[in-house]
C-alpha cells in the first residue's frame, strides 16, 4: 500500500479531520539521513504531522516546521507542500536510547523539553506567516497540539507514531489531526477526546494494515464522518545541480574565484536528501558572470 492522506469532516461539518499513512515516506527519509531508532521516531513524527499541515494548504503554498529542543538530536526540520510532497532532516541523526517507562522510543529525551516549535507558512504573499510556541513535552504530537491551539487558535487533537525495526528500518508510520471548528458542541468534543484517549497507538494500527479511513472512523464514529479527498504522500526533494549552480552564481565572481583558487572546485550536500553535488574548475568558470 502506498502512502496517502485522507481529508474528512464530521458531526455536520463542525469537525475537520485528516489521517495519513506515511510508512514509505518516513522510511525514505530515515534511510537518507541514516538515523538511529530514536532519532528516526522524532524525524518521522515531525514529517508525518507536517505532511498533514501541508495538505491544509492550497496551490503552491508550503509549510516548514522546526522543532528545536535542548536534546541531543538538535533541531528537526520538515518541509511540506499542498501536493503531498514532504522532506525532512535532523541535525544529529545518530541518537538512540533505551525505551522509556511506557516501553516506547524515548523521543522526549532525544528532542528535549526546553526549546521552541516554529511553523513558517509560505502562502505566496510578501510576508510569510510564522508561529512559534515553546516545546511542552518533546513528544512531537503534543507540541504540535499546543502550537495549533495557541498559535493558530484551533483546538486540535494530534497524533503520530513511527514503529522502528531492529535494523532501524521503519515498519509503520502514520498520524492524524482532528480540529474542532466553532460549531462543535461540548458533547462532540468530549466524545472525540474519549476516542483519542482510548485508541491504540497509530503505528500499530498502520502495521496491522488499517487505513487512514479506518483510523478516522475509530476516532469519529463511522456514522458521523464524511470523506472528501485523498492525496498521495511521498518523500520529495527539489534540490538539483542546476539549483545549486544558481546559488553559486549568486555568491559573485570573487567567491567563485576563491573556490577555484583555494578548493579547485566545489562540493555541496543537500541537508534534506543527502544528495551530493560537485563542480570542477571548468564548471565554476562557466558560472562567472
């Protein structure tokens, strides 16, 4: 089954809901980043949730999330757009710990509990929308819940999970965001809160073969939900040698001459996908203007 995201409403349109299967997407990211298990979980949760935030946008809009705590993995960064394309990386990928008291990967310890979650939306306007909140748990899902409630003023339930195998591959990954719109009643909110608190961890549900639709039906009730659209989701990085060449040109002829004289060429690696690009002296000379 390929990764995809589903969009829905529930309770006569008073609740907006999204759920995603992101197993292949997260697996591609962690392979490219060479992350160890706990770092994989932190990166995978962030990528999964940010993919949903991207699906809330339109057209060419983009969203970047940066979770920057005081834990050993450093910052976790994820980009997503409205077409279901997402990418991400972590500063220190080789972080892993024993399981926490709940038998889960200790993401809180890896991320840290002191720091910030920043979300920047590029909506094609002159200025980007930027929201920032303090990290409240380091578990990622709770931090995005706090962000949506406080920065975007939308009461939300956020869940994401990544199941990592002993070989550090991703066995299952997925997530959901449920948002209460102004017309949602207290009875509806209490119903959803009860379901969210009782549902099994989403990574186990995905591993068992349950679909994003199945997850939302468990959370919202089959009779209460209306599905509207599904969207393919995949790891995608738009980097290229041509883009890097444009960036090098932007540095100016003096900097290019320095690369030729001191380094006899130029090399660069994309943070997101770890693709490496190199320019020899002839190529650098051709970039001079």
